[in-house]
């Protein structure tokens, strides 16, 4: 079937390719003239698609997605369906859906997992929206998802797909941090001599085997002591939203929040909080503080 | 080759069976007469094994393992090797090794992962000890481990195997808690209507796919709302040791410790700490406390 | 000077009393006819005040405060000032301030601390707004605050007062939990025989002496083992907002969030997350789970 | 009365001074010839004291204290009492007590709080040991403790004093971190313009007023943005022991452990754990990593 894809970056470009390999006709648009776009405007994209149209939005969450959906609302017609496959917050979906509904334009939110490996392995899809709209896009979902009986779920009404993806990412934060703490402890212990070997040994037969663990093995094969990179870790928004939603629903989330905070710390040059602790210890105990200028301990005044 | 196995419980019994299927000759001993033991004493076990002997100890960590190793020290001879495959703390290994060394008896510590699925899939093995002793037991390790090029590592000298297994279990705590927090958040949100479906969808193509996730899918197929079990979770010791070793080595372990503490909380009828917080709020704000007798909020005196 | 107070509950009523003792003329309104109100409507309250009027809103945060401020916007005149002394989120203040500004009505947000002890000791006040509006209300602030040179701050523009109060409460969560964890550990150790005595000893000369500690001593004098209350702890919103603002500003907040999550846990009958962990352990290890019906461990099927 | 004090550093020297001001006769020894010592050996110290002797040990915990107590065991006589006022782990006390008991030498462990302010304000004392031994030293305790009816407790048998002091310090870690997180959040928010002013305002009338808060005010008066110190924070052992004892007693300690881990992080040049997380994100998502050499983001290979 025909589908328009807006946004041909790392994710959108690969998804277009996977859909074409499956026999679908993709009309791609990207605002960059240097992209492999098929048309040079949203208007042209809409014109190239037969009605009822299916348009997959794959641009950065927040402003760019909101603006794109708004523009599509002015271009599409009754019976068309917009799919937001980006990492939008699920609350945006409710806004988008209500914006399009009066014109009879359907809306689906699709959480997508798979990263750079998705082209080859398929993308896991968590979808929110009406059964009717999901049915219209099902051939597309079938082509994008991995083979087998998993990798796709119609999670609930509009918003459910991005909510599920958000939780997926929150879990991802926690799992990565768990592996990372274990890695650091192995590295810190003098008794373990072959840290990459231990981690590789875990990839078969253990309780903690996983795809992430396989990737850690790959990373350690390339750089056994991770000597070439720094411990600076960005966060994309979904970890933050997961903790916020946990708070909204009164769900304790000590592990996911610890993983999130570890990323915040990783990006600080120095910690204002720990300056305050150092200052307090100096005040009550005369404990030496590390002066900024010298970078070394000195006796308090 | 020939091997003695001491302890024929859930783990030891299955390991004996896997070794026999691989063509090895196993002499099994268990202190219980109701077990499938081949001999009724340690002495008999030692007599039945040709020298140099290989004896695998698979009894509870702590006292039982310590006592068994001590007794073996009196029965075995130069060139024999004792393997502790239980969940001993790695510091015990150093004691055991030094106890046996004067008699020329070798010692290996083997961290074993795989649970009840190990008979079929193989057991991941993390081994500590000398290269010479490891070589003597290699055919046994090869039979126990899963197929493929992973699932076994000679991690370092005595203690390294159990240290690696301890870290493995610490990671396991963190991963399980990450999934659990995600599960609770999905369940708490009204927008996600098919929680088991979402979790099953994650098993292919996602960043968080893993064997533990597969098991969560199985558990939810049997009991979609986990209505038949309570949230009471034991801990086996290795999670505690992981946090203690993290402290020893000044390694931050917020995720693993949060997972450990969540288990402590899960086993409390009521929390003394939260009683103290409730008492404080009552003192400064006149906030209602929940009286024990009535179990409901009442105005403070 | 004259001031109107809306809301004569535990806080508002005591504040009115403290202001009267200081010689100010208070016109009190509460929607409850059973309160000690001076007038029976907002309209009457506004009429009784000489211009320029000062009106202190002390009703529950959220809807009630928003509605009250909106109504006041329709009743007050240029040069009057509204003070929100409740526990509003600071983002509400920006809305309120913009709503009143076109009519020339000033707006101040005042974070208030002190609880039931404020009548006697004074209330700490953190105020946000313009210097001009603060000056108008200064005599009121001076009467409410404790004696001495602290207890009042003009923290910044509109919103700064409630932001500061929110952070104050977040710190309060962390401090209470720190004491509570210490209390539980003392209680758990067999070596410490006089737990209330230890805690009382800390109230002089130690690094951790504080008013909260004094209150814990009082609570333990009334109930040395906290036997009469349960560990069920509400949270008022400001702890949640503190963590959310920490996330907004990328500030690591492991201690405050841990304290918040402990409260969530304290209110759960059972933990869905820990059910999931128990289910996982049962799946991979055959570990016994606690069945709901029996409340005791049983072997897995 | 007469007392010997071993160790005349920051703490021991001030305590000797406070005792002398109270009319007691102090014989001080320190291994450093540059100290204000009265005698130049332990033997001389013992000789100068009338029997039954009271000797206060105030040297670093661990090896130095253990060695000193051992030597005293060889020099003292039946009826004498040794008091360990250092920051020893309570498990050391049990060893020391058993070492001295056969000779009839009493033993007390005294947890001491007060820091550099103790000379002036008095030292809070938490004491473990027999009632008989406590009675012998009571005049000394009375002189050291602050005025008033608090500041001293006989917490239980040998070990109880140091256990109580350990918990005190654990609470201290949690409280400082709570203030520190609040300080960082205030500093991060653009709406609060007077951070030191807000914190000073909290010192009267609020729920979170405390001596530590007073010290934070002092620190901010000296350096309003804490610009002159770095966020590098040592830990003295008692925070580590608190978490370990919490684990021993299955007491959840999320706040105290978070505060401890924050100190570990504060001392790391780079975090091996966060390197691992960065490496994982690069593997699955092609997220840029920060190369060590350049210190800036670069596209993955």
C-alpha cells in the first residue's frame, strides 16, 4: 500500500527502506534538501498519496511534531490517518487526536523501538488509537515489525502507544544502569582478572542474558576498558516522563529514578549539592575542603 | 570422566543428570536418605572415585559448605580438586583454598547460573582458581555449560568465580526491579488497556528484550494480573553482598541497592521508619495518623 | 493595619489570631458557617476592608485557591493586593498574577512554614512578588514571622515564594526519612537497649540536632515504640513537585525522591512491582511464592 | 578526678581542655612530640594516674585504636577502665572488651558528637558498657556533655555507644544530602533570586530548622555561591557501616545509602558505570559518545 513518511533521518529513512523492501510504496519528505526525499513539501506529499491517505510522522518530538501534525490537519481529508511514530509524550497525542477528529482525520500514536538495528531486525511497535484506524495501517505495521508473533501490540486508545514506549524506555534506563553498576564493580575488584570475559560468559545460560548484554559485549570487544569514551550520558525525555508519570500515579520508581539521576550527575562539571555537603563538613568538623583554584585538599581557615 | 557431586537438590540433581547425559560418571551423595544418592557417606563417595578425584560441592552456602569442604580436606589426597558450585561468598573461597593447599588439594569456585532451566539449556559457569585446576575440570565444565562459545569463563584466581556470580545476581536484582517498576506503572495507567500484551510485544525487536522479559510474559500468561501471589520477595544473600562489596570498593550502586531495599520492604508487616515519619507529621502539622487498632485515619488528640 | 483572611482552618485561623494579637484588624471569611468567620461572603469581606485592600487567601491549593483568586479579581480594585499563603504550586502563581495584573491588582505568593506551632512561635515566610507589593504587606509579614532577624525572605518575583516553600518541604521529606531510617536501625539492633534515650541524647551538642528531632523525642515520650500508629504516610503535593522540578532542572534528587517513594510504598496494600519480582523468581528459580489465599509460602506448581 | 587522654588532636585536645576547665586533672599523651602532651609514653601516662585509673582513647579508629587498647591491656590493672571515644566500629568494641575482661579491666565505648564546636558547647555522648563502669566515668561524662538534661545516654552494653554514634552519622549523611539537594534546586531555578536569603529565612519558625541549617547559612555568608570549593566529599567510615548494618538487619536505608553513594560519585574523575551506559547507547541507538581525547561529542564509527 501507499504511505507518506515525514522525516527521513536515522529512524525514518531506515523505516522507509524496510517498507519498500516489503513492497510498499513510500513517498518520503524531509525538510532538508540533502535528504533522499521524494517530494519537497508536505503539500506535494499529500498530493502524491491516494485517498484514504496514511501519513507517518517521524520528526523530533515536541515542537516539530506538533507543527507537522497541525499542518497535516489543514491538508488531509476525512478518512485519512496520521501516525506519530516519534518519541512524543503521550499527552501530546490527546491534543493531536482532538485537533484532527473534527475533520474526520484519524490519529494513531506508535511507539517504536529498535534503534539502528531495526532496518534488519524489524521495529517493535506499540500502538494507540481506535481499532478502525489501526486496521487501516495494519499492513504497514506488519511490514515494520520483526518476524514472529511478538513485536506489535495495540495497547489501547490514543496515547497508549507512546505511554507504553515511555515505560519501555524507563525500564531501559534501569536495566542499563544495573549492568553498568555491575560492570563498575567487576572492574573495581582486583580478584576478577577478565572483566570482558565474565560479561561475555553471561550471554548464554544465565538469568541476565539479554540483547543489551550482547551489546555490552560488543562494546567491550571494541574497547575492553572503555578507555576511549567518557561517562557523559544524555537523556532523551522519556526517562524524565516515566518518573513524572510514576509520581502522577503514585508508583514508587526508585530504580528508574536512580538511573535518571545518574545521567544528570554524569553531565555536571561539578555538583552544587556536593559543594554544599563539603561546606557543611568544613563548618562542623573542620574537615578539609578541596579548593577550586588548587584542586587539592587544604586545611580550613 | 568421573566426578563426585555432594548435594542432590534442585540444582545438584539436575547437574548430575546433565553430566550423565554427556557421558560422565557421576557418584552422587546427599545427606538425605530419600535422595537419589549413590553412596551414603562422604567417605564412600571418595572411595568410589578414581584418583585424581574431582568433587563438586553443591550444598547451601555458609555453614553446610564450610563443613563439607573441611571434611573433604580430611578425606582427599594430593592432586584432587574440590569445586564449590554453591552460592558462597567469595571471601569463603580464600579460606577454603588455604585450608586445602597444604595437602596439595586444589580448589575451584564456580558461580553457576541457570536455575531450573539449566538441565535443558545448560548452566553458565564463572570459575575462579589456578589454570592447572581449571584444566582438570574442563570436561565437566564443557558438559555443564550451554552450547556455543559463551557460558563459561575462567574469571581469575580463587574467589573470582563467586565474585562474578555475586555481581551477576546483583545485576539480576536491578533488572527485575526495573521491569517490575515498569509493570506497575503500566498497570496503574488507565490509558494502557492490555498490559500483558504490551509486555509480550517487547520480546521482539526492542532494546529491553531479554530472557527475564520472556519469563515475565510466561508469568502473565498464567496469571494476567498476578492476582494469585503476594508481593513478598526473599533475598538470597548475593544481593546483600553485592551492595557490601560496592561499599568496600567505593562503587556507587544506587540501582542495585534500591532493588535490595525494595525486597526488605516487601517483607515487612509494617515499617518502623514510616511509623516515625507519620509520628513526626502528626507532631508538627497535626496531620492525622492511622491508629493501629482501627486501621483508619483519625484526628490527632 | 486591616487585612482580610479567606480560609479559617487550622492554619488560617491561627494566623488571624496571631495578627490580632499584634494589633491588626482582621476580617475573616470561611465558607463554613460553623467557622469563626466575621463575614459570610467574599463580597462582604471586600466591602469591610478599606482601600487599598490586602486579602490573604489560605484555602486548599489547586481548585479552591484558583477559584478564590478568580472571584477576587472581580471584586477588588486597582492598588489592592492578593496574597496566596496556601501550598500552591508556583506555576499557579504566574497564572494568578497575570490574571490580576490588567486590573492593577497586585499579587504575592507566600510560602508559610510553622504548622500548629506557628501561632506561638511565628510563621516562617518566603515571599515572591514585586518590591512594591511586598512593601504594602510588610507589616503583616512582620507580625506573622518569628522574632529575630530570620523567618522572612523576599525570595524573588512572583512564584519565588512558593518555589522556596516547595523546596523547603522537599528537604523536610528527606530529613524525616533520614531520621526514620536511623530510628528503624536503632530499633532493629539488639545492642541498643534504650532507643528513645539515644534519640533524646542527640538533641544537645550533636551535629543532627534540630526541631524535627525534638518532635521525634516528644512522639517517643508519648509512645516509646510507636505502637499505636501505623506506618501509613500521606504526601501533600510539594514533595511530588519538588522531584518534578528537580527533573525539569536536571538536578539529581536521590534522597528527596527516595523519601517520596517510601511514602507511596507505605500506602500500598500490596506492591504490584514486588508481585512481578516474586513471579519472576518463581519462573527462573522455582522459588516459592506467597499465595494470596493462604498468605504463606508454597511450592510452585 | 584524674583521667588520661591518649590522642591530643583536634578532638582529644579540645576535650582535655574542656575537662580541665571543669576542674578535672588530665594527663595527656600523644605520639607526636610537637603536641601538648604531658607525658611521652603510655607507660608514663599510666604511672601518673592514681588507681583505679580512667583512660580515654581518642586516636583514629581501626589499627591505631586497636593497638592502643592492646597496649593498655598490658599496662593497666584490675578496676581500671578504658574508654574508646573514637569512631570505632561497634564490632571492635566487643573484641576490646573481651580482651580486657580477663584482667578485670573495664571497657566503655563512647560515641562523641560535636566537632570543633564541642569545646564551647559540649560534646554529645552515647555510651555503651556496664552500669558499674559507666558510674566510674560519670563525672567525666558530665563535664564533657552539654548543659541541660540531654546530650548523654547510656545506650546499652558494650558496643551500644558506637552503634548509636554510627546511626547518628548515617542520619547526618542523609540530612546533609537533603539540604544539599534543596540548595542545588534553588540555585538551578531562575525564579529564586536570593538563594542565601531563602536558606537564612528557614532558620526560624520552619519545620527544617536545625544546627546544620545554621551552618549552611554561615557557609553561604562566607561564600554565597560556594565558588571557592569543589564538590569533593570524603566519607569517614560510619556512613558505610550504617548501610552495612542496615543490610545486616534487613532495614531499608534508601536515603542514607543515596547520600553515601553521592559521596562516592563526588570523588570519581569519571564514572566507569556511566561509560558503560554511554557505550550501550552508542551501540543500540548510534547516540554520539564523548570521546576522551577531544572531550566533545562525535558521531559513532
